[in-house]
């Protein structure tokens, strides 16, 4: 099964092509350039450089959230654009699970985290055993103190991955809880992780159509929060 995967949920952008468990190629940028200008050219160049075509891809996968509202929208829109002409099945992947797949080989408890601002992180925890993942929690946005209490209750050291990993490390170490950061080349979100998550979805018959695929933000945007607050004040 050949998968083309897109990742644009945070500051980094990447595209990967895989065949089953094997990574065929990956393009990765951490340059700060706008994803809307880089993601599709990266996909086109990657396919060209591997001698493959979009028609040969069996699945189009994307990090569907949580993450940056703009970045997730760009990724999902790009994936829809790739999938629609050939009516290809799509894999809307959890950004957090995708990150955890990058360090599934390490073993132990993994905490995948993204900076959600407002002293919160998007996070999910997993148990890695023999290269496989078991979910310990759902994806959610939560405060660092609340996450620390959860980790304390688990009693296990945490392997931290994601652009929010340094925030979590500071919070956990401040509470005397053991944790370790993944190395710099593995700490950020990558399309390889998205492809690996997509493979699980495909094997579990959880793929969707391009039309059905949608972002999963896990909380309201700032604009939506401000609108609801204005409406609440007007009604008082």
C-alpha cells in the first residue's frame, strides 16, 4: 500500500511517500515559510524525485489536528485536492498519534504535546511496546499542571515529543517527574509519522472520502471564543 502523507499542523512542513511500513522518501522544512506556498510544491517534487505519480498512491493522509488552526486547514485542503480527482481514500490522522509513531521504537510511555498557548498544551499519552502503540488517553487540550498530575498518577517516566515537548519537560521537571526529550531530528512533527498512523487506519478500515475528511481542532479558535464572549455580554 502506497501512501502520500502531508504534515503542516505547526511550524514545520513535510511530505512523505511510504509503501506499507517502508519510508520511500520524505521532504521536511523548518524554515518558517508559509505552508500554503510550500506544501503542494513539496508534494509534487517528492513524487517527481521518486519516479512515482499521484495515480500510484493508494491513500492520501494528512495530520488533521490538533494544531495550528491555519496549518491544519492548509493540510486538509491540500490532501482533499490530491485525493478528489482520483477519488482516493483519505486518512485524517491525529497529529499527536502521528508524532508518537516517530518514537514507538523507544518503548515506554510517550507524551506527544503541542503548544496550545494560554498555558495549555494539546497532548495525548501512549504506551509503546515492541514498536506498536497503545493509547492511554484521548487527544485533548489541557493545562500543564493537570498534565503533571496525570503523569504523577501513572508513575512512569515520559518520553516527550512534539513542538510542546520543551514546555512539558519544564513543567514535569518542576514537579520532580522524570522525562526525556526526543532528539532534535525526531522531536518535531513529520509526515512519516502521519503515514504510519494512516497505515493503522487503513488496516482497521477507518479511511474516509475526501468529502468526509475534516479538521479536528479540539477547541474553539480565538476568534470564535471572542465572538461567544461578546454574545454572552450582550445577553446579560
